């Protein structure tokens, strides 16, 4: 069990380490070409197993807050992603690489946001509710927004993208939640420890495969791409915080909204890019996935409450 806890608690470190390994030895990660979508489905299945419906009841009692939060997520980040794509193209990035920023911006919130919210002193129930609602709407909103904002760069396969999200997000999530109802209390306690570790392994593999697939392109990647990844993440956090202030959310809800918006589900973005576009389309998502995990880890240290310890709640 110590190994599983270490995987989830040190995911940022492991993601960076294996991203470097993937760049140095791409063959070690290219073997996952036929299974990377299954890896992402595993993260959603794990999320479904450990999500406690009762934990979201207090947040569901505030449906307007959830609606506003999800609306901001699917407005702020797509607009930031589209702006990043314009700047990237202007600075010499390829259309495929520019599209990668749009895909990242149009993805729902990351699964890791629930744990980060807890450690940062945010509203965990609100975070879980936002993750669930945004993920449920993603089969429609993500491909729709990508088609709307990205069609100027490349032809967008709307229906295949929707099918991919349904099969790798909605279905595994539903199966995980269904399995949860059949597990004993002891088994649920074990799952709460193991599931985040499984999700961490899957995310590490996906990011590593994306880096390995772009081994040749990375050396020639315009520096602006790295700068835009940092800005996309940082502005997401900042605008999420100010959106919470605009809506007069209490501090814990503002922290949560900031994290939910700033931490996009880049793993999904990478999976979609690798499945439906050129490999370099996945590069911004892979870089974003590594970077947002690192910044989130730093945020938890900065905002960590004295009353919070290593007992992370059963959420990914």
C-alpha cells in the first residue's frame, strides 16, 4: 500500500522523471501505442470506483455554483487555448501543434484536481461535483468546441472524437461507479488507496508515450510553445480565482474553481490528439500535463492547511 500512496502523492516527480526517460529512450514508451487509450480509460474507471456520491451532496445543494463553475471552465480555458494557438502559429509553430493548445483548453478538469483541492484547503465536494459534471458534458462540449475553434487549423473529426470520449470517459466512469455499489467497506478502503496509484501510472504512461512520439519534434519545438504552456496553466489558475471573486464565492470555493480551471485534463487531450491527429498535436498536452502537475504540487505546499495531513480522501 505504501507504493500506491507514493505513486499518487509523488505523481509530479514521477511524471517528470518518466517524461525525461521517454525522451532519452523513446522505444521504451512507444510500445504503449496500442494501449494508451486503455490507460486513460483506467483512470476514469478508478475515478468512478472511489467517487463517493454522498460527498457531492453538499455541493449539489448549490447547483448554481456548479453551473457557473463548469460554464467558466468551458469558456475561460477554450478561449485561452485558442489565443495560445494564434500566438503559437504567429511564432512559427505548425498548425498541428497549435491545434494541441485548443484541445487542451477544451478538455474538462483533471482527475487529480480533487486531491489537489483537498490539500490546498478547497471545497472537495464542489471539486468532485465539478469534475463529474464537466466530465459528463465533455463528450459533447469538447469535440464541439474543438471543431468550432480548431477547424481553421485542421479538419476536425467531431463524431469520432465524441465516440472516443464516450468509450474512454463516460463508459469507464459509469462502470466504476456501478462496481462501487458492489464492493464491501473493506474493499472500498483498499480501492481508495490503490485507485489513485493506478490513475497515476496511467497518466505517467500517457504523458511518456506522447513525449516519445514527439522525440524528433521536441528538439525543434519553438520556445514559445513552452512559454505558452506555462501561461495557459498560470492564467487558468488566476482567471479561475477572479471568476470566483466575481461570483462572490467563499474562499474555499474560489480555491477550488482556480484549481479546476487551471488543471485541465491534459491526459484526455493527449489521448484525443494521438488518436485523431498528428503526433505533434499531442505535444502541448503532454507538456501541459507535466507542468500543471508540478505547479499543482507547489500550490498544495503554499496553501496547505495545518489541519490537513497525508490522509488524502478517496478521490483522484
